[in-house]
């Protein structure tokens, strides 16, 4: 009798109720809803600073209400939305405090990361990334193309490579959150050729110091780059 009860109890715990998604399915739906919300924000279908109801989000994104609620709770913890019980969902808009906090946090992480990168990354890998930067700078002088996709690719390879060199999953997960903040901050910034050139040349200085195994200079150049990026984001 005891074995029968145990098996029955086990089945009742593991099997979802009729009409409800399995736990793994619910988690996937919640992650999908999170991504759809972020895509809506970064693709400007949801305005930064806007207030929206759950019903409006369901209609806009085409997701069921429960995964949407789960996703909104996650995004509230990450500081990207504020849930007001009777006023709706507020999507945060980047302000000076968010810009300052985001870049200060990045300075702490990426100055440590560039130290490791300069010590351990192969010279060949650094040389390839340096050559790609120089090639892009020359292409920029000719104009006639949209430079942003190429810029974003090089930024991802540099900053992503720095974080990857730490081989720390906790830092990697935190960095993904910071990337969302950075994307939100840069949404309203107009990238001009002089600004892009300045960013690329700052990257070059970092990479040259890493290639020369000059850890102190690499750290100093990274700090200067992030400080400049913060000021550019502030419009200074």
C-alpha cells in the first residue's frame, strides 16, 4: 500500500494539470516572452519611458498572459521595467544616473578583464582584430555604406573577447544585463563618422597595448575608453 501511494504521489507531482504547460515548456515560454519584450523595446515598437497595460503587450507581442507576467517579473528584477499595479507597466528610459551606473560597473569588470586579456590572449588573435579595425577605419574614409553593423561586430569581438578571457560564468551573466542597459542608453544616440572613428581609435590603443603585453597601459586605455564612451552617451 505504501508503494502505491508513493507512486501516485510522484505522478501527481511530476504531471502537469490538464490544460497547463509542462514546467519546462512554461520556462521556455517565459524566456521567449522576455526576448520579445526586449526586441520590441530595441526595435522601437515599445517606446522607452512608455506605460503599457498587460493587455496591450499581449496584443502587440502575441504572447499568452502568464508567460508575459513571468517575463515582466524577471525584467523588473533586472531594472528594465517597473510594474505599477493600477497604472500599467513602465519601461525605463535611460537617464544620467543609469548611464553613470552602467559605465562605472563596466569599468570595474572590463579593466580586470583587459588585464587578463593582455596577459594571455595570443598575439595572432590580437593582430587579426587590430587589422580588422585598421581596415574599417580606412573604409570609413570612403563612406557610402552603413558603418553601424560593422562597428557593432567589432565592439562585440573586443568587449566580448575581454569578458570571455575571464572564463567566469557569473561575470558573463552580469555582462549580458549590462549589455541590455548599454543598448538602451545608446538607442537615442546618433552615431556620426567622427564619433565612430574616435571609438575605433580608442579600441586600437587598447589592442596595441595588449599586443605589446603592456598590462598597465592596456588597463589605462580601457579606463579612458569607457570614460569617453560614458561622456559621449551623456552628450558631453
